[in-house]
C-alpha cells in the first residue's frame, strides 16, 4: 500500500482495517426522538499511514495500529 495524497508516493506496507457502528433511536413522542450513534475504526499496518495521511496531511509510518472512536447524541424534532 502507498500513500494516496502525496506528490511522491510513500510505501506504507500491508495493512487492513475494521469498522463497526451502532445507532439507537428512542421515541419521546410522535414527533420527537432521542438518538445515540457510536462508531469505531481499527486500523493496522499500512492502513494507519493511509488514515493519518487523509486526516493530518502527513502519513505516519512508525505506528503499528490505531483506533478512532466517535460518539454522537442528539434530539430530533420533526415539524
């Protein structure tokens, strides 16, 4: 695997990633609900460099694995 956004590609080696997500929705009334969303991405090997290149602009080449987690909660009201 090589970098994608660099003018001169950098060899990142092999790698893979797994992602998981879950969403919960709870109705408070006919038009209002609460929601909760959570996700996690587990990157290993060259995939770490590809992810850090996308988010930071410079690929990381000395990290074997990384995990990114996100959580979002909110209230939804339909007018």
